[in-house]
C-alpha cells in the first residue's frame, strides 16, 4: 500500500499538473516582488530641524497628529467652564466677615483707648503697642502698617466701613461670584465702597479682609466642563494629508509635525517592517491567481493541463504587472496599457485565456496603484473598471478574427472603452476639473499602447513557445512558404493532394466549430515526410513503381516512416506542437493493407503479423487531427472511384468513416456522432464540387471551319469528358 502511494506521488511529481502548479507558484513570487517594488516606501534619515534634500509625498492618507492635537487644545480652551451654584456660601462669607470685623474692631478700640487715656496729640504708637495690637488679630495676618491704620481709625469711620462693606458683600453674593473671578468681584466691591469708606482703610485693610473671606458661589463643575471640552475636541476634524500630497518639500526644515507623519507612514529609517503591505500583497496575489484558476476550470480546464500554455498565460500576467512597476516613470497612471494582457492572451491562446486574465489583472492593477504613493484610491477603482471593460470589449472584437490588423484595432476598441468608463465616473463624482480632458487623452493613449504592444510581443511569444496562433497558422498556409514550395516541386502529387485535404479539413472544422486554421495548416503539412522518398508514393510516380521490386515489409516501413520523417522535418522548422501532433497522428494505427495482403501472398502460408504493417500512431487526440485523418483517407479513396456521382460519393464517404470507427481509430478524439455527421456532409459538399458531372464537348472539324468559315453540325465525342478520363 505504501509502495503504491509512493508511486502515485512520484507520478504526480512528473505530471503536467505538478508543472502547472510550479509555474503558478513562480508567477506568484514574481507578482509579489513587483508589488513590493511598487508599494514598499523609500526610507529617509531625518530629524527635527534637519533639511530635506527631496520632496516627500504621503504614500497613503495620514493624520498630522501634532497639528490636530494643537487644534483640539485650542478648541478645548475656548469652551467656557460649566458652573453650578454652591449653597450656603453667602452665609459663610457674611459670618467670616463679621468675625474678621470683630477682630479688627478690637484693634481699633484698643487704638482709641490709647488715644483717649494718654491724651496724645499725635498718632504715634510704640513698638510694644503695635505688637500687642497685632496679637489681637487671630485670623488675619496684619502688617505693622495695617495695624497702625486701624489704631488711628476713628470709631465712626470704622463702623461706617463695617456697614458699607457688609452691605456691598451681601449684594455681591446676591448675584453671582464665579470661581476664578473672585479678584474681579473684590475690585468691584472696593470700587463700590471707596466713595464712603476712608481711603486708608480701603487701600490698606479691605483688600486683605475681602481676599480672606470672599468665596465664589458659582463653582466650576469639573465633570460637566470636561465632558463639554471633550465633545468639542471630538468634533474637530483631523488635519489629514491625502495620498500623494506633499508632506515635505525639498529644502524645507523638518518640523516635529512632519517627522511624526513620516514616522506614521513608516518612511523613517527605523527598525520597523511593513507587515501590512507584505500580507496585503500576498493575499491579493493569492486571490488573483485563484480567480484565474477558477475561471479556467469553469471555461476551459484543458488549459490547466497544458504547462506550455499556462506558462505563456502566466508570463503575460507577469509582464503586465511588471509594466505597472514603471508607474513612477510615466507622466500619468492612465497611460498604463490595461488591456494588453487580455488582448495578447486572446491572440495567442484564445478568447477563454483572454477572459481569464481580465479579473486577476484588474485586481492586481487596483492593488498596486492603491499601495503606490502617486495614485489615489479613486484612480485605482477607475483603472480596475477600465481594465475590465476594455479587456472584455477587445476580446469580443478579436474573437474569430485573428488578423494582425484586428489586433491593432483592438487597441482602439480598448481606448474607446476606457474613455467611456472614465466619462461615466466623472459624471458620478461630478468631476469638473480641468484635468479631465488630459485624463481622457492619457486613457486613449493607454488603449492604443495596448494594441501596439500586443502586436510587438505576439511574434516573440509565437517564436519562443511555438504557439499555433491563427496568425502563425495563416503564415504557415501561405503557398510561398519554403517548405510548401519544396513540396510542390519535389512531390507535386502530394502537394495537390494536401491542398484538397486542406480544403476538406477546413470546411469540416468550421462545421463542428473546431479550429479551421489548425485543420488547414495540419492538412497542408500532414504528408511532408514524403519529401524524404517522394517516388515511393503513388501520387508522385510518373512511371516505374519502385515497390514492385521491394519487399512488402520494407515498402510498408517506408510508407509508415513518412509520419516520423514529417515530425522530424516539422521539429526542425519549429512548427507548433499542435501541427506536429496532426502530422504524427493523421494515420493513427491504421494498417497498410496493400502490403499486408502482398506479404500474405508471399508468405507461403506462414503467419504474418498485421502489427508489422501498422502506423506507429498514436490515434488522433484532437478534433483537428481526426478531421485530417478522415479527409486524407477520403480524398485518396475518392480519386480511385470510376464514377464519382453525388450519391456514390456520399455512400463511399459513409463507408470509409464507418470503417475508421469500427477500427477504433477515432476512439481517443473528442468527436461526437453528430460531429461525424457534420464532417461527412462537409466532405460531401467539397468533393461534389471537385468531381462534379461534366458535359461532353462535341467533336469539331477544324479544317472545314478554316475552308468554309462556318461551324458544321457537331458530332458527339467518343465518351471523352473534361476530366480527361475514358
């Protein structure tokens, strides 16, 4: 069991599927490298205050955190504080002021007592008296000057001050005194009482008194204020530098704000890695290749089994992606030839291959341009849509028309489609910018460039991979091709036979929707192996038949070898593998019955192995190879018919095709019974035209015409027809 598993694993490693898988993996690596080349930003060694030696653009939208924070702080500072009324403040202030006035009154009364008892005529006091007076104030820290002022104050003036100040403070507290505005309230009170209170008291005593007792009755609500300021900060729009916008201009001195933005974008030479770019590139590449594989499996899984064609398809994909890496070198991203991949794949491998590239290329274009610092996300979306629409339009225009001029015109179709997409998006986003006409012009040039590059690259791919493209096949069927001219000169019978077989094969291929170009080219060259020994084949013999003196085994080997000889000639001429397959397969494993019977006659009753007289094959594997086999057999056989009437031709074709079916020669090709009926009808129509019934021309006596100048009555010819047969 384990041995079987190992054998199966080894077989898979040598299978086409494994080679296709390796090709897909290699293409994925190339695409990732291109992604990193475009999307990985350049690093700069910069510090605050250093000079920028080049202009640096934002690789994506980035917030200027420093400027945004300053803007938020400014807005928050402009928000007024939220206040709430504090109960009991008035009572506490009035109680405090009464207590302070009581202490001050004690000092004032002490001064009045000193003045009355000693009968002083001046207002001077000793140091001991002043110090004692200071000790009478428990809550107020009075200076010597303030104490002296109180000692000299008259009782009436002091009481007036008490009444006036108490009333003014009470009135102030009846309104509002906000937290943080106590000083303004004190100044207001001083201005109010200044007209009625002694100036010395107003200047020396009241400021200290009021500062000690006045309290705000409207205090700041910290929670509500913080909430209001936070809302104001949240409402601030961040300062954003859009992708592609200049962050630093050449010659600028780097600021902290600019440095932080560069750090956020990962543009500084720090120990940071752009994991998001790498992960995003890998995921997008994987999605694109999965879309490619699924599209091929849905539309044409045969391509997935052909390593050569898958290599061509993935190489086209990689070339297109590589062109996008040159986005820095082109004046505008709309100049990218977005339709190149689908056009080139459709021309080289067919419209299914072209369609399979539309979505993967669109995704990769959009991803690479989004990660690039030169383009915006809007441009990437437009490029994606333009690539999809123009690619499909170009493929539809090319389908069934492989001429090179059509390839060039497909670029025009791509340009028109891209311009339409751009115009539609300009309407959707109401873009009235002056650059719109320039964008249209670049889009048109990008479409034309797609066609021109496809024309330029097509021959390179055809020659490198020997592709059987319609253009290559049309070139091969040109009668002036050296090999065709050689066939016409060295083996004229084979040449004319090949021409008729090519007409039959092309007509039949068109009827069953096979590849008519491949069928014609394969029919043209299916017998080129006869160039090695042209005289050994009946159609080229003008006299003696060399087989009459040759052993039947050798004769059969000579005839059988013409498929192998044809393969060698075709390989030397670098023919497409599809044409070489037709050359090898057009006889399948059919036996050469003439020489087999001859060998039987010469064997004297000894057994003869029919396999010694069979072609080496293989049997036809494709519709085109089967068509060429049938056309070759039928054309050669119909030429032997003595009376090729339409009915006889139909019956003869049916008998020959039935013989091929019964012999199993068509068992490996994908022809259906309906296809075989259509092929027979196509053959019949062509052969009836070639071997149509001729009229008999009368015999005319030309001597009498010359003598009399008139045409005598005609006499019928002796059963001579225009074919030259009797």
